[in-house]
């Protein structure tokens, strides 16, 4: 089919308003969106729900809010790090087989896990194995000397042999650190250890079979003894330095095989921010990977009001010439699927490392709703960053994009965490969840309705994607396909109406979106 910016002749079966889809009909079929075909929700436990009144989020509080996730239509949660750590973010682990005491006990976590499973919600935990904390007992032993049995758990080099690397001052897309080699206790004349992110996070030595076995035993503990459903693998690209990417590829294939021996249906999703050709090789070991370029392309298309493909260059997103969001996505999927038959795209708008989307949209509710509608109509596993569904705000540094969730107004919000003083998400800047629940036009209800729509539509949950011939840059158009069935999707990215000539046989949603042959601005249609 072909779209122009003048006239479109089509017979419609579904027509849906992106900003306010109507309630689905009662007694509709049960959700068919079992994970990973369903929608996932990323949680920073520290900021989510405080169940014991100490100001810090914990599993007692999180357990109380599982009904909320079930109501929203969530099929899985990704928990940011939950293990003991000296830092607030907990991406530097000191004990891989325990729960951070601020979050509660292992029994508290087991209760959370059991209650999640009762609601058919899978639990995926952050697994940080690229590095440990410098406070980890392994590293505390390793730094005692070359003869220590834990020395080879980490990567060491004589200072003179790495002088050029010590002098190198470069940053990457996923790290601002400019120094990867570090001295022990400032003894600069001795051996240095490798820490890609910073000195407090020494990299493990995966050339050492003992390290690999330790990591596999940790995976077995969480999958078999505790019963989690999978792992989000942090910094997966950096298991070995970039000049040894082939070794990283091979490690993740070995890791996948070892985890599948323990749990055949284990879910593994990796963080690899790199070109499609590099990501492709990681997909052989990590069958789900986060699509960073797609996240930027969705945001930039919404911000610019035009269908664009974007990628990150330095600190900024830039548009790619001769590509658009859909053509680039289709190419990416073809590349990744050529690497593994079970590839699952992990799609998202933002996460804990990026400015919140509502801040990027400068508080524009229409843009936030449009971005959500795009995300939830594309193929893959959509991930929602906690608070995205209520329009939480935040710009770096990182603590400001991980602020407390607003359950209700401050005076009645017994579960709100108080571990930090938020700068962006305040009662005066963001309507709390309780306020939004009763407002049919709220961002929360927009997310809820679109998640439910997706969860009940097999083509949207499980289908692939094809091109829909589109000559109008203000429209984002594509076809979702599952076997012989197809749904055509058109998003009007602009705030202005776009001319369409249609002869609908049946309106199921959004008849009011068409006025005198024009599709309203910031609206969406889906049809067969």
C-alpha cells in the first residue's frame, strides 16, 4: 500500500485514537501476552515503595504493589540491582547470593517472587558480572599480592606495559570514565588493575575458568535455588575489552548454554549499545537485546513531528540520512534474526541511564501519549521504566532520573520513599498515580488501555513488521503481520490534521478522529 500527503483510499476495520483509545469491550478474551510477548516494567526498588517506613524502597513495599502491576497489564518486572553493594545504585556487588539489607531479607524477596508468580508476572533481575565492587571479598584478597589465589580473578598489568592506555582519555556511549587502568591504594609504581567503568568496579578476568564457574554457580543459585525467571545482563559488551569482541561473543554463547542447562526457558536480555553488526554477534548468546537506536528514533520522531531514524553521536541524537524509523527497524530485525531463530527485540523509550522521556518532551502530554502508542504497537517486548506511565520527570545526573514514585499526594502517601530529595518529580510538577487513576484522559489510563489492547491482540503481541509505503514524513506507517493476518498502523506524528480519504466499513475505535476526510493531529489508526 502507498501513503501520500494528499489522499488515501482504504477500507478500515480498526480506527484508534492514540491519545484516548476507548475501553475494550467487556468479556473480551483472556490476555494472550505471556512473557516475553507481554509488557515488562523496570523497577528501581530503592525508589518504588517503602514497606517498613525507613524511607527506602524494599520488597515488602514492592509486594504490596504487585496488584498495581497486574492491573496495568504487566507480564514481567526487571529489577535493577538487588544485591549488597556500597552504592545507592548497587551496580557494584559485594555479595552475589544475598539481598541488600536496605531492601529486606531473602525471605522478603522470596515472598515477592511467589506473589508475582501468582499473578503470572515473571521476575528478571539485574546480573552484574562484568565487574564486582572493589569492596568484594574476592578483590580484597586479590589486591594483597601476586601470590594470592584470588589475584587471577581480576585483570592486572605492569604499569609500564600499559602506559599508553593509562594516558588514553576516551569516553564511550555507555561510560564517561576516561581511565580504565587503576592503581591499588594509589601505589602507582605497582601493577594496575582493569576497571572499565571506574576504579571502584574492577573487571573480572573471564580468561580464568574459576571465574567462569563462579559466575555459573551464581546463576544456578538464583535460577534453581531462588526461582527467578531470568537475568538482565549489565554491560554485556565489556566482558572482554573491545579489541576482543570475538571472545565476548563466545562467552555469552557459553553462558546461555550453561543457564539453559539449569533452566531451559531462562530469559536473558543484554545491554549492548553498539552497531547492528556488533549486536548481531551478541544475539547468538543473548537472544534478547535492548534496542537503543529505536528508543532514540521514537523520541526524535515525536519531538520533530516527522518519521526519522536516529542514532547517538557523542552526547546528542542525530538523524540518519536516507533512513526512517521503520526502514531502519526492519533492517535491524533482519540482521538480528539472521543470528538466532529466537531473537526477541527489547524495545523501550528510556531507562535508568537516560533522561526521562517526559523531560525530553518538555512536559508535553500529547507527545508522551504518542510515544507510548508507538512503543506499544511495534514488535518486540516493550519495557516501561517505572513512573513513565505517570509522566515522571528527570534529567541527569543519574539520581535525578531515579527519583521516588508518587503513589498519592504526599500527606497520604505512606509508601513513598524519602531516601533522596527529588528535584524533578514533585507533587507540584507530576500528578500522583491516585489522581491519575480517576482521570480517564490521564497518561496512566492511556498506558493502561494501550497495554490491554496489545495484550488482547495476537498480531500486536506476536507479529512481525513490514513496510507500508508512505510518502508523508508526518506519518509513521507500518504493517504488523502474523502468518496470513495483517494489521496496518498509521501514526500522525504532527499536531496538524493530515488529509486521508477513507470509506470505512466498520469503526471499532476512534470514529471521531476523522473529520471531513482528515486524520486529526497526534492520532493513530489501525486497520486490516
